[in-house]
């Protein structure tokens, strides 16, 4: 029988304030906390750049119409994951993966399902939370952080990507010694050039980190 004193919150409804109050999760402004999105990024081949140019063109055309999550995933995320190498061994994908975290202090439980979870045996590399194109990234950030808190190896960092198909922001979470997180800069398909190159490069870098920590 469920304990009536235990509060259950949907991850889709969680706020940053609730994560802070319940789990002690706080941001950090330490410059060296999240260097992975800036330093020594893998270069893309001319073929990969050409493909991402086409992805940008396709997105700009389709964004003239309503774009729900399945379309965002298909048009933008699928090519990015392919370029990053996440469709190949040793990685695999899980969709609608259910997670649960519970505060030891007050018994509050957060439950939800991750949109796309990129896995490696014993290692989660990134949580991807795709939102409708007209939604701000702020809608998905608390949800992604709640999922990342459920990472089964808290001694290792977890990485996340939140995107609405237009903008992209990476998150790093560390639970040692206490839960804290930081963001990358925000990248946009609408900016000059093609910032999908940078997004793909960061994803490749996170893939390398996953394999080195396995």
C-alpha cells in the first residue's frame, strides 16, 4: 500500500525551485565545471557538414507549419544523433524510459519518462527532451534535470540536451559532493552560419567521454 505521506510529482510539472528544495540541486558558475562543450571538439567531415546544412534547410521550411515533438525528433534529432555516432556500437537508444527519484529527507518522489535516452552499458550519456518548436527551452530544463538526477551511477557526471528543434542547450550534472549543474551557451538554427555543426561536435565529444568512462 502506498504511504499517504509520500508526495509524487510528475517530472513534466517539476520546477527548478522544487528540485532545489527537495533534492538540494543548485546551479554552479564555476568556469571549469563544464568544459566539455567548449574544448577539443571533434571536427565534422565535409559530408557531415553538407548533411547538416540540408537538415537546417529542411527545418526552416517545415517550421513555417506547426511542429510537434515527433516531427522535431525526426527532422532534427535523428540526423544529429546519426552524425554523432549514437546509432552505432557501443551505444543504443531507449525511448519513453521511465525514471523515478525519491528524496531521502521528505519522501517526495518524482516520476516521468525520458523522451530519448542514449545508453552505453552501465553509462547514460545524454537525456534529450524535445519540445514543440514554439516552446521555450525553459519548459524542458527542469524535466531533463529531474531525469538526470535518476542516473544510476551518481559518482559519474551526467549530460543532457534540451531542444525545441530551433534552440539547443546542453546540461552537465554532478551529484558529488552535492547535486549541482551548469549550462552551455544556447545554440540556434536561426543564427548565422550553421550552429548544428557545434551541436553535433558536442554530441560527438560526449560520446567519446562515455566510451572513455566505461
